[in-house]
C-alpha cells in the first residue's frame, strides 16, 4: 500500500505541475495577443502612409526571390561545346520535318486507316522485345523483364505476331521501355556533351554510342541474314545491295508509320519555344534524366 500511495502522489504532483505550466503559457499567449492587436490598431491608422506600402513591397520582393531561387534550382547547366553545330543541325532537322517527313506522313495517314497503322506500330514494337528485355534485366528489374517476356509470348500468339496488344488490353501488362543508354545512366555513366544527330534529333554522347547496341538488338535490322525474306531480294541497285535497300525500306516504313500516329505533337511542343535549339535540348536532357531515375 505505501508504494501505491507514493506512486499516486507522484503522479498527482506531475499532473499539477503540468497544469500550472499550461496555465502560464496561456497567460503569456493572451498577453502577446493583446499586444499584437494593439499594434495592429496603431498600424492600421498609418497603413496608407507608410506601413502598407512597405509590407506590400516586402511581399513582392519575397515572392520574386522565391521564384528566382526555384527557377535557378530547376535549371541545370548542360555541357554544350558543339552548340554552333547543334543549332545548324536543329534547323536542318526542323526543315526536313516540315517539308519532307510531315507531308509524307500526312499522305500515309490519308491512305491507311488508323487501325492498320496501329497494327504496324504494334508489330514493330513487338519485334523490339529483345532490347527491352535485355536492358530491364541489366538494370536488375526482374519484374519488368518478366512482364516483357509475358508480353512477347502473348502478343506473338494471341496478338497475331504482335499486330494486336492483348497483353495490355486483356491482361494489363504495360510495356517497360528501356534502352542501352538508360542502362548506362542507371550505372552512373554521364550523358556527356549534347549533340544533335541528322534526321534523328537531340541526343548526347552516351546515347549516341548506345545506338549501336540498340540497333544490333533490333531484329528488323537483320534483313540480309534472314533466309526467309519475302520477296527474296538479290543483286544490287545503284551499287547497293537490294537486301540493304529492303532493310532501309523497313526503317522508313516504321518511321513514317509512327509519325502518322503523332502528327501535330511536334508543332505543339515547338510553339512553347522562345528559341528552338535550347528548348529542344533542355526537354531532351530532362526527359532522359527522368527516364533513368524511373
């Protein structure tokens, strides 16, 4: 019993001290509130003369400083020693798009219905399974690599050689786009200086050299080594192997078909640019950084 009484007495003392402390804080808060209310009443009488303008300017200055800090933090300096060349090549690609690729793509869209064009896109996308699977595996994304394997199996059978995408439409398996440039970035390889590639657009040193393994893993590029090409192309034309020309034709078909499904996107992107080359450069670098983080 004495122990229980001692414990109860201690709890009571602690509780009483807490109440007294709380009351003291309330009193202090009430005093500060009354002082601040008096100060507000005094300042209201002279607000139009001095105080209001100063507070307004302070708020505006604070907003400007915050905006500038945020803007400067979002900007990252991009190593760009080839800016002169890149500007010229950006102009070249821009002219090529508007005077060649866009008109051809619009004519292609006018001839073929959307269902056919989407089937062609799905077919070529399904062929790129080795690229996506290998790079997901290299980045230790086992779940994504497994889903890519399931997607390829389902789309190549139920989807009739990939013309349809039942893996997504029926089973909910999304595609996990990865390339060798993202794999190098995943392991800490920097992008290097920015470079604009003719016809292909913005890139950087890392992604430019990554194009080679990406191309090697695209089955569409092995036309010359396939014995089952139809029709079988033999001989040469203008000094170029007809099988090589067939591979080029497949690449052109893939490019024009994909562009026909996104007509207007480049124009919508370009209209927000004050200066085209820096805008496209920054968009590309930020997008690649985001893809690597994900």
